């Protein structure tokens, strides 16, 4: 994280994640990016890790909202599969907006 100036309390770090994934979409980068996104959810919006049988490590109770859960790996994988049309930032901002409204 330090090498790329990533901060788990700053959504602007997602821009760096998108650049890294565009340059090097390896499985290791996908997994590390997924964990970073999960920690960003937890540190900025609240929530906790849990293990989803189908999707692996996931975040539950985002914003301390019961059953408001997301799967960071899916967000990261969608972006890696189609970086020209997908985003990591937009889903994060949509989730943050939902938390603020509720």
C-alpha cells in the first residue's frame, strides 16, 4: 500500500487501484485490490468481513445497515474484465451515497 500511496481511508486511492489493474490484472493484483476495497468500505463507511460461500471474502452491514452487503472481488473483477466501461469508483460512490441517505 505504501509503495503506491494507497490510503484505506481515502476513496481517491481507488483511482490508483484502477490504474494498477489496467496495467497488471494478475490474480494477485485482483485479490489485493479486493481486500483494499473491502478495507476502504470498513474504514470509511463501517462494516465487517464475512465469508460468502460463493464469492469468498465479503463485507456485511456496510454503514452499519443490517444485510447491506457487498462483494469487493466482484466489483474488482468486473472492472478488470472491462476497464474501458467499468469503474471501481462509481460502485463505491453509489454505496457511500446509499449509506448517507439511510
